[in-house]
DNA sequence: CTGATCATGTAAAAGGTTACATGATTGG
DNA sequence: CCAATCATGTAACCTTTTACATGATCAG
C-alpha cells in the first residue's frame, strides 16, 4: 500500500465519477466538497502528471477554438484499484490546529475585548457556513435525490451541520461569560475611580 | 503587522507564562494544549532561533551535570508586543480537510462494510478523546481553579467537548443508516439467489 | 475597455513532519 | 542491559499555497 498524497485520492475519486480536466476538478471541488476539502492548481496539475506517469489515469486532448486545449483525464483500472485500497484503509488520526483556542488559552494576556472580537469572528464564520448548508440542503440536494450517491452526499452535509451547530453553541456560551467577565471588570474599575 | 508563523505565536504565548527551554515547550504543549495544537522540535528550535535574532526572546544557558545544558528562553517587551498584536488581530478562516468526508462522498465506490469500518474508526477516535476530556475536567482542571487563566482554559476544553460530542452523534446516526442500508442490500442478495 | 472566465502549467516560498546525530542518566 | 528521559539541534523530505506566465473570449 504505497502512501500516495491525499490530493491524488481526491482527484481519483472525482475521475471515477466522470472524466475531467484539471480545471474541471478545481471547479467541481469548489462547488461540492469545498466545505471540507480544497485543492489548488499547484496540487492538481502535478498530481495528474504523476498519476499519468504511474498509469492511474490516461489523458485525451480535446481541441477547442479560441480557448486553450482541454486535457481530459480518465481513470484506469489501476487507478480504481488504488482508490479502493484507500477507501478500505483505516482512517489515521489527523492533527488539528485551532488558532482561536490558542488565543483563548492565552486569554488573560489580552484585553477581554480582543478575545470577544475573536469569538464573534468565529461565530460569524460559522453562521455564514450554516446559511450555506441550509441553502444547499433546501435548494441543491433535492435534485440528487434519486442518485445512489444521495445519502452519502447528504451525510457529509449533515456532518458539517452537526459540527457547525456545536461551534455556534460554544461561541454563544463563551460570549455570554466573556461579556459578564467584562461587565464585572468594568464596574470594578468604576468603583475604583 | 508582519505575518509571523503560528508556531512563533504559540511559543511566545508559552514564554509569556514563564521562561522555558525548547524541550520544556514541547513537553508543555503535549500536556496542555495538545488536543488542539501541536509542535515538533523541527518547528520549535528554528522558531526560537529566528525569534532570538529578531529580539523577541532572549536566551540564558543553564549548565547541568550529566545532562546537556538547558537553553532557557525569555520573552522580551518586543515579544509581548508581537503577541498582543496577534491576540488582537481578527481570526482568518482556516481551510479544513476531513479525510473521512472525502471517503463518504465517494461512498458508492466501495463496499458499505469499508465505509462502516471507517466511520467506526472515527467514532472510536472521538470516544477516546471524550474520555480524556472527562478525565481532564474531573482530575486536572480543579487544581487551576483559582488562577485567572482557569475560565479560559476551561473554555478550550469545553470547545473540544462540544465538537467531539457533535462528531460522536454524527457517527452514531450515520452508522445506523449505513447498517440499515447494508441489511437491505444483503437481504436483496439473498432473495436474488 | 476592463475584469471575469476559460485553460494550461511552473516556480518559489512557506509550513510541517520525520529521521538523524549525539550522549549521559535513570528506572525496570 | 535495554528502553525511556533529558536535551540540543539540523537536514531531508513532503505538502500546500501563492505568485507568475500566457493568452483568447465574453459580458457589462
């Protein structure tokens, strides 16, 4: 089991759905799995090159007038094999880095207002995420209802909703005590004057 | 506002608590913020070197018998300034990559058993995380109760609990339908024989 | 006429992990 | 006696982002 980069698995998976160009892959990712996975051209094109050299994909060139040629990549049986191996393999624990929690941990080193602003910032990020999820669930998901992929796609959305909801709740709770904390300090200051 | 690497902020924050060696920093991180932040020696030592060159920290050498000398780093006023700037700065949106969701998205390309195993794997990871949180909350946190840092440290723990609980719930829900899905397919197979 | 979209890629830089090199002490 | 702990750091490697280079078309 050769340890291929995760980018290659993402690309193989998409190509297993249908043949695509590097450009298509980028656009497709942004419009579907973008909320939990992203890739840049600097990753996609070299990955396609490597995988072609390793016979996991083949390439066809489709000429166009005006626009540059499209390089269409197709997955090979060896590519599907590699994809299956990865899908069957056990999940490794992923390291996480949450910058806001680092700031919270050092919370006493800054004015409470700064920490409040940071938590509010996370809250806004998560709320706008939630709005997107709501929209996708109502207006985009129904069109896939009859595909066999539908329940799997829905489950990725559901994961996003669960985690985002949890983060929003934490932000609200945290803001409540931070503001209380702030109020107490302020009134103490006033008393001391 | 020069954009320093996040490692430097983590290190500055720890040094603002007390002077430490690179080794101490590594050990401290593992035993406190390890669940949302990790650093390797390959990051810490070069960061200390850079920051010393930039006068954000100073170094004292403490001789020991038997063991190698300890290089104790102390934060400077310029270092505290840099730390404050970061604490006050707005949070940037962080890109995320969740490998399990990538697998879920391609769920129809693998036997359901493989997907089930993956979700169970995540569930186990999250459950063992939750056990650690429970332990920390009951047996480690109380000793810090009177420190001004206490509520901030507790809030980082609470974040972990919220998100982990959400992920555990998602795993349970997802396993329920995956197993149902599997049962239906199996019985169909049996009928077709 | 200006900026977005279509379309390919490369190169440099940043960020991070793992392995290496060194070597005494301490606990099982 | 062997493995872990203490303690410093570097080097090679892998991954990822951002900037660059090129250039036509199309919508406002």
